[in-house]
C-alpha cells in the first residue's frame, strides 16, 4: 500500500510537471506565432520599400537626364551669346572708326 501511495505521488508529480511543460510550450507557440506575424509584416514592408526604391531610382535617373539636357542647352545658349556678342562687337567696331 505504501508503494502504491508513492507511485500515486510520483504520478501526480509527473502530471504536474507535464502540465507545466505544456504551459511553457504553449507560451512558446504563442510567442513564435506573434514573431511570425511580425516577420510577415516586416517582409511586406521590405517589399514595399523595394518597389518604392525602384520608383525613386527611375525618377532620379529621369531628373539627372533632364539636368544633363538642360546643361547642354545652357552651354549651347552661352555659345550663341558669345557668338552674338562677337558679331555685335564686329558690327559696332567699323562704325566707331
């Protein structure tokens, strides 16, 4: 009878430990589910940022191309101004003589 009582106590102890382990495992499962949810949201944000970055790079390339075009046009206009200034000086020079 004493052996039976000891076995019952051991069984109760084992059951209590099992309940504790089950609770700890459930907590871990909940924690992992929450982490998975956070990771999923972060992954979606990274994808959105990747798309946005690609769009910004395209916009930057267009802006840089426009700037180069504007610089070329500006250079040509400065050349024309210099030529016109030279022509005006040449036209004005004989009239002062």
